[in-house]
């Protein structure tokens, strides 16, 4: 990779929501209609609504990097026609020194599976991939 990027924090981080599996069922009757909400600082993005408990998303969103962006909040939601969306599970990715060091070593990190939790219990898994934009 170009040497001018070494040691520099990217101007933005692209986050690809690859897929999810083993999601927690929220409806007794009916199917899950999951979507993902990503929040970093004041920036917020949402995937399209999919169907089932093992959705494939394949959507990428770009978040500007500022000094106040400390983490990425990942929320798996279930769309409901009659009520407001319900939380299926969530996780947080810290934008800490290790994250920036790993991202600095390679322009894109390998896709990683993260555990979603709901009320302290495992609520499935989500696969994300991160790429620095310089």
C-alpha cells in the first residue's frame, strides 16, 4: 500500500454489513424482517430490510472519522408492520488504538463475525468488514 498512508488515520471508514446468522426471533407468529442501524458519532446509516434469521445484506456505508468518533454502535432491528421496530440484538466496535493500528496495516480488514447481545444473552452474529478511506 502507498507509504503516505502509514501512520495516518483515514479520513473515513467504510463499513460493509455482510450478513448475519442465528438471529433471535422476536415474533411468536410471523417471520423476522431484520435491518441494521449503524451509528458512529452523529452519522447514522441503515440497511435495507431483509427477510429471515440469516439475512445477507452486502451493503457498505461510509462514516467520516473525527476526534469524537469513539465507537461504532451496531443494532439489529426487526421491522414490524404494526409497531415500531424492535431490537433483536446489538454490539459495539470500539474505534480504539488497536482498531486504527490494524486498519493501518492493511487498507481493509478481514470480515469479522461479532456477537450480538440482547439483555445480556447472545442474540446471534453479524459479519462486518472495515476499510479505511484515505
